[in-house]
C-alpha cells in the first residue's frame, strides 16, 4: 500500500509532518504493509542557488522584516521541540531542484526517502549544509550510495525531467503546497496533520482496500 508524500527539503511543516506520519504508521500492527514514497515539489522554484539566510529568503519573496520571520520560526521551533524534533534557526535557504535530482538518483536504488529524510533531519538540526555537494555525497555514502555518482548528478542535468514530472503530477492532483500526502491514491491530506489524523487516514485506506477486494 503506497503512501506518496510530496515534500520539499526546507519546508518545516514537511519535516514535522513526516515524523508524525512515521509515528502513525509505526503504531499499526500491519506497519510493514505501507510503503512511503517521496515525491518532489518546489515551494520556491525561483530561489537562488546561492544559499541565503531564512530571513533574507522570506523577505525577498514575501516582504516583511527579519523579526517577524524569526517570530514565526520560533513558533514552529517550539512546536517541533515539543515533539522531540531538533529545530535550528540558523538554517540556510537555496534552490532545492538539484537536491531533488539527487533524491531521484537515490530512489533508483530504493533509497530516495532514506536520503531525503536523513538530509532533512540533519538540516533542521543545524548539522549539515544540504546545498554543499560534498555534504550530500557524504550522506549518500553513509547509506550505501556512491558519493562520486552524487557529484556527477549535481554536475549535470540528470533526473531533471523526473523532478519536473513529480511536480506536474502533483499539480494535476491539486497540490498547491506541501506536505501533501496521498494514501494509495484513495484519500489525500494537505498540510502537516496530527498523528491521529494520519492514523485515521491509514485505517480508512485499509478499509477501502478491503472493501474493494471483497467486491471483486
């Protein structure tokens, strides 16, 4: 049973929602029947490739001032920390298209979600600059992928079409923001839901699949 999650690296709600979904799945006795698949999405496709601070990125895109941005960040930080998730306010922001291309490379080895999740967790913990090719290569090597291959992907346009296809498919399904979670293409949830709501969606998906099987 495939659970597809459209997400972007720097999206704090994607970070929180991912862990809530994982918790909901882990709480089920049939957890191993669910396969979570990461689908690419860019929240800010016009972001520069040169990393900038979170405050600078938000002000450039939406206006406002640094204090307002930090106030909003502190709110999300407090929420994440209550759920046991580290949340650094010193993160950088940059265009994520190339990162998504690397995730598609990893996905060919069945490790796309693992790479995305590990990089995102370390990014929000303030432990990694995900826009550094060497940092990405090192994480890839930790999970058994080729760091050299990661550098090759980043130096070319490989997997660009795969990223664009994910984004377009999401838009065709009505995705306007992330996280967006599709449960076996039967139900969908937009935004970071609570563990309880994710658990309910998983149960509804299982029940719908069982009803379809019984009707065949």
